[in-house]
């Protein structure tokens, strides 16, 4: 029986990088099963540490550990890249709303935009809808060259927005039930700090289609340039030539 995993902060940097790189080539279901397997090897007391290391929720690790114990794993349900979940357009719409309402007034001569994004979720490095929507929303409409740098799985905790914004919103939220849009917007929009942070929030009141599929042909036609360094996670979307 293997010993418990060390605390994430105590892992040698080379070992941490190797684990993150290994997990990053797995699809979502495989990554969760791997977490459950490590939890079986180390015992349930290490669920939180495994979750922190692999960038998952503790409850996900617990669920996958129990599924493996019960032999309740559907090996056919392996999610394909870009498939399975409903593609979302909300994040590009939110970025465009920010650009129109605020950013272009602050930076009227800007022609380039850099985005730091998580490795998973609706704006993940494998999400086709995210990559397909960005050129339409920002590059073509506003003439912007958009460079996206994704944090590798398990590394999004180092995104500055986690510490400078989300943590402060959570404090202001203080566990109150988010039972309406108004409550949610108020919790976000009234967040302030002694060092001068203020937050502006608005509701995107739109309907979005479900089960929109982005085809291989659409992906091939994207004006995207993958970077030499970590090309799966770093790329630039440019305006299409006239």
C-alpha cells in the first residue's frame, strides 16, 4: 500500500510539474478516476490533499473513490474533448460586454488583449465553443488580437483573480443564500477593500441554445495560432484578413 501523498505545497517542483503534465493529457472522466484511485491508495483522510493537488473538488474525489470501490464505473462514458457538455457562449459575451462598456474607453488604442483562463470549464483549453466564439465576439467585431494563456489543471489557484477578486467576493457573500439574480449582483457589486478594490457586475439577460456542436471543419477554419511553448494552453486568435 502506497504512503499518503505529501501536502501540495511540499511537493518538489519537478514532481508537481510532472503530475500536472500527466493529468493534463487525461480527459475529465479519466482525471476524476485517477483521483479516486489515489484516494483508494492513500485512504480517505487524504481526499482534500488529492483534490487540491489535482484541481478538483473534494466531493468529486470522494465520489470517484466510492465508485471504484463499488465497481460502479461506466467505461463507455469517457468524455471526448469538446463533447459531452453543452457548449457555453456566456464567457465571451461577458468579455465583450466588459470591452464595450469599460475597457475600450480606458484603452482606446488597444489592439491586443491578453486573457488568463482556467484549464477547464466553459472557458477551458479544450472547449470548442469558447475558441469558436472568441474570434466572432472580439477579433472580428472589435479588431482585437486575443492571446489566451490557460492555467494547467491544478494550477488555477495561482491566477491573481482568485486572490484579488474572488476571495473578497466570498467574504462579502458570507454564506448568504443566492436566491435571486438581484442578491447575487448585490453581493458582487458591493464588494470593496481597504486598498481600493471596487467591483462592477451586470446581468447578461439572454437565452442560449443548448447542445450546440462545433464541428471539426469550424475548428479548422479558426484564425488561431498555437504558441511554441505549451501550445495546447497558449494561443492567439487574430482578426480574419479582409
